[in-house]
């Protein structure tokens, strides 16, 4: 009987109809991505341990666009893993979370009304709750990219998940999660500098975080200050998210893909953006060759400047933009 890689269809909740890489084994298809290290997607069916069951059916069309069909969240999660793999491979030449060509796995339908998603280095796996009322799984693509990027950080800089390094760890996940969302270029989930805008975690349509002006969420910090290491890592990430937005897009008001941004600087001086592609290269090079487990904001400035110098030269516009963007979030020399 035939065994091999197949191209299926996912009717996702957040990204419309997408192509999924699956595996056919005779008359059965599974959510196993043979083109990306064998990444598998499992259904926990409201359990909270083990792997549940591998998504498996006799058709290669998955989900119906809502969470009333168990395979819908599977399709979103499988798509998120696929796009995250391709983003790292095609943007940085990184082959999987460990850069060894080996896929991870995803588990969906964790528990009941569980409003979170998380990466676990131990199982080398991703887990997604179904959200409030089991209606909004946390499987949107920027969330998927955010969570799997925690695995990349663990396997590179290893930024400690507390204090300033914890904020930089969280920001790294927001930065690359956003990179994945723009990379996927999905018409139903266009790229933006918002985090979690699709999962409606606040119940009023607002996103979880804003990179242009992090304080818009009511808790995140726009700029560095002495003592920021004492706040929750999801809020001390603010200055680095703000830095990344300024470096990519520059200060001031701007509309991108229909979303309005306004990014004031701490010093009141303008920043000229260098584009997201270059900003991503600088952050990735810093993460993988400069940052360590204890890197703080001052070290992130030094590390990204070193990365920009190596990539573009120390007299380049890119290098100056890195200096200006850090000054714009009150991280000085
Ligand atoms: N979803 C959360 C995050 O990735 C889980 C956690 O608190 N680590 O930040
Ligand atoms: Zn995170
Ligand atoms: Ca987003």
C-alpha cells in the first residue's frame, strides 16, 4: 500500500483554507509533516497529560473552520508549526527548533476552557488550550510562532525566564511570532505588530500585546527603567518589542495592512526604520551568537549593535538605526 507525504487541506479557524503537509498510509491520513522533521499534531480531547491521539482520518481535509470540529484546532496548530518551520528555514537557514532537522509535536484541546498555550522543553512539544468557553483555541499563527520560538531561545541564548533576561526571552518570542505571521502572508490573518489579535483573549476584540506602544495593553512598559527586571516577563518585554517596532518601521504614525500604529520614542527623537527583514536578521544573529542566559537590556543593546556591525558595517544606516531605536526605548550607552 502507498505510504508517503501528502498535501492536505485545512479548514482552519483563524487562517482560512490552507494547504497542510500530511502523511498517507494506505487509506489513512495523519497530521504528520514528513517535509518538516516529522512534526506531528495530537488531539488531547480535553485531557492534560500524555499525547492523546494522533489526528488520523480517511480524508485529507481537516476541520470545518470552528472549534465544534476537533480537527479544526489540529489544522490551525499543524499550519502554525509548518509556517514556523518554513519561517526559520527560509529566513535564517535554521532547520527546526534545535537546528538539527528534527520536528517537535503539538497537542490541542488541552483541558477545559484553558486560556493559554505553552512550549515545554522537556517533551519538546507545544500545547494549546481551547480558550474561554472552549470557543477560541490559542492556535493563531502568531501565538504558535511565539510559543515555538521559546524552544529556539532555549536552544540558543537560553535567556533565563526572570528579570530583564526574562523580558528579552518573551520579546524574542513576540518578535519571531510576528515574523512568522508576516512570513505566512495569509489573507485571513495578515501580518501585524499586534500579538494574539485573533484569539480575543480579552473578550472585547483587543490584542494581547502591542509592539508599537506596548503600554496600550495597560501593563507593558514602553521604555526601560531601573527596576523593570522586577515586573512580569510578559510586561518587561515591552521595551524590546518597542525597539523592534522602531527599528523595523520607525517612529511616528503609520498604517500597515490596514492597522494604525503610533510609536513615540522615549527621547522624543525620530527613528528611521530599516524594514522588518533586516531587523529580524539583527535580532536572530544577536540571539544566536551574542546573547547568553543572563543578557540584560544593556547587553541586548551591545549584542544587537555587534550583530548589526557584522551584518551591515559599523558605519551603516542599519547600525545607526539600532543605536537610535535603543535610545528610543531609553536604553543608552
Ligand atoms: N503562553 C505563555 C508564554 O508563552 C506561557 C508562559 O507563561 N510561559 O509566555
Ligand atoms: Zn511566551
Ligand atoms: Ca499578530
